[in-house]
C-alpha cells in the first residue's frame, strides 16, 4: 500500500467582503483585525446609541427571532461577537432559569459594556478560534457581526465544532437591496443618516467611524448565496437564508446533523 506525500490542501478563504483599504493599509488579516478591534474598543461606550435611536426595537426583534428559530427554555447557548449583549439579553429571556447563555467577543471594551447588562459567563475570543471544547452548545448565535470575520468557512466550521449533534446556528446580518432605489434608500440611512445622528448624539469621531465602516462592510458584503454555500461547505445541514426586512435584516441558519443511528 502506498502513502501519498502530497500536503493536505486547505480550502481557499472566503472573506465576507472585499478589502476596504481606506480603513486599513493592507488587506492582510493582522492589519484588518487590529483596525476592527481598536475601533470597537474605542467606540464601545457609544455602541448602544444606535439601538436607542431606533427605540430599542432591535432588542425585542432579536428575542422574537431566537424563539422563532427554535431556541427554547433549558438550552445551552453561545453568542459569538456578542458586542454589548443585545442577543445575549434576548437569549437569557428565552432559555430561562434552566438554561445557560455564554458570550464571546474579541473586544475588551465591548465585553465591559456587555457586563453592565449580563451576569453570565463572558470570554474573549474570535469566531475562527472559539475558546470552547467541542459539542458544548445546543444553539450558537451571531448578531450583525459576520462581516468582521476573516473566513466564512473557517468560522462556520468552528460553529459546527462547538454545537452538539442536532444543534442549531442562527445568524442575523444586515441586508442591502439589489434594486437601485432600494440600495439608494439603504445607503442614505446607513451611510449618511445613522453616522450623522451617531456623531450628534455622542460627539465621538470613533463612534461615527464605526457607523461609516458598518455601511461599507454591508455594502461590499458577499451575496447571501455565498454565505449559504459556505455554511454547506462547513458541514451544516439544510443551510438557508431568509430576508426578514428589506434594507435591514437577513437571517441565516443551519443545523449540525445527528448521527445516522441516533
């Protein structure tokens, strides 16, 4: 029997958006990661301003969406890129006292803000290298942060690893319509109105820069079909996308398959 000496080939990276070189000097991952982490650290104290501008409707929406996606009392949940804890708070309400919710984020500033509204376990880490053992969670969530990972397939493989068989992944992400009118209206809101209102409310250039960057990442984000294909390549069963609010939100989901004899 012969043994191949050819090295194992790694799948090409699937970034969530094209490089945005007006924010960081090179497209290499360390530069981008450093820029994003520092930006979130510096603007963390102002991050909830946008939620307040929209009357905190997003908090109620997240809680409703988690229930609709299959989260139930007693589940063990991991929220990745937890930010200030918008999804965490919804998940805690859904799983109740018999469940447990964990948060994970690379930004120390965001974790400090999340701690103000969440008393459960918080860890510092990135989506592509989660600081958890395999098969620990019934449900993995990520809210409005998929555009900040380096590689969609590597990220989804980590989500699959920490999910128990039969566990569910739910991702909430921003949406930009393809039509010229829809794109123009979305651009006006997220590229002009929201950054302007953010600066007027906070007087923070970092907070405004975060909102500027927010728009550019969603404007240059890959199509939903690419994200669904990455979920499938990572090994998720029945991956799908669902447009919830045109110009605002799209949801992605998938399930870790159970063993055939289960």
